[in-house]
C-alpha cells in the first residue's frame, strides 16, 4: 500500500516538473519571438562624419569619400544632395516603426565646393489621403450582364468550323 502511494507521488512530481518545464519553454519562446529587431535603412550618418565635412573647403569628391554617395539629389538643382537614413524597430509580426530619422542636406556652390551642410527638420508631416477609388472610364457592368452579353458573340460565322484555307 505504501509503495503505490510513493509511485503516485513520484508520478505527480514528475508531471508537475514536466508542466513547469513546458511552461518555462513556452514563456522563453514567447519572449524571444517578440524581441524587437532594429534596422538602419538608408545612409544614417554619425555626428563625427557630418563634422568632417568642411564648408568652403571640401569638394564633391571629398564629400563622397567622407559621407558616401548621396541617397538622392535634388530634382531641379544637381548641387543639392540628400543623405536620408532611418532607424526602425520591428516587434514580432507588427509593422516596423521609425525610431529615428535623419535627413542631411549638403549644398554645393558653382565651383562644386561645399556651401553648407545641415540637418533637415525631422518633423514628419502626415499627409491626408482619401481612400476613394479613382474614377475610370469605361462601362460598369455586372457579372450577369457579362455572361448574357457574351451569348451570340462567339461562332458568328453561323456555327460552321473554320475552313482549311484559314478563313475565320
């Protein structure tokens, strides 16, 4: 009688240890799966890199050597360069959020010497957009109208097969 009690107690202990182990592994999997991942996108410049560029002294080649190629150039003035970078954080399956954003504007004078280097305002403007659909030209017909409308369109040559000469 005593041995059945001890086996039952040991079985319960083993079961509770197994449950605790599974619970611990589940908690570990949940926390490691939701660990945020950080990414740097674009050309995110460090402060010391920006400080290396000397206005009035450095030319285009020195800027490329010190900062790298620009992310974009101005559409209407090729003497304005933009270095755009973002640090983003992504948690699990959710969309990445922008933690920091930086836009450095380098302008050159007519002799291709750095005129100025500055950080752009980091304010992001939320542009409103309308979720309406774009109007398109053409007919708006239903599926039923399409099915009924196709009756008689095929085999317009009276139902006969195409001839051997290739006439359709």
